[in-house]
C-alpha cells in the first residue's frame, strides 16, 4: 500500500507540473489577432470553467495501470 501511495502522490505532482508548464508555454506563445479586435475591446476577462473530472479520470487510469503492472510483473519470493 505504501508503494501505491508514493506512486499516486508522485503522479499527482507530475500532473500538476505538466499542467502549469503547458499553460505557461501556451500563454508565452499566444499572439492575439489585432485586426479582428476592431476597437471593440472588452474590459472583461473570461476564464473557462474548471472541472475535477479530468483529474479523477487520470487518477483512476493511473491506479488501474499501477495494479495491472503489479499483477503482471509479480516477482517470486523464494
């Protein structure tokens, strides 16, 4: 059980790091199309909806992968 907890905690930390880095890269390389704004610049900033469902789906897949790898790669103890 200890190996599973270490695996899931490290997986979540790596997931968060990848999400932050990908957001940073996408923001850094974003160039707005200025001619399309046509002086109708809104002062409001809209962010998308956030959901925990992708994280839960990823954690369940990681859990399934962990237990499958433990079942497939069982070492015999003699």
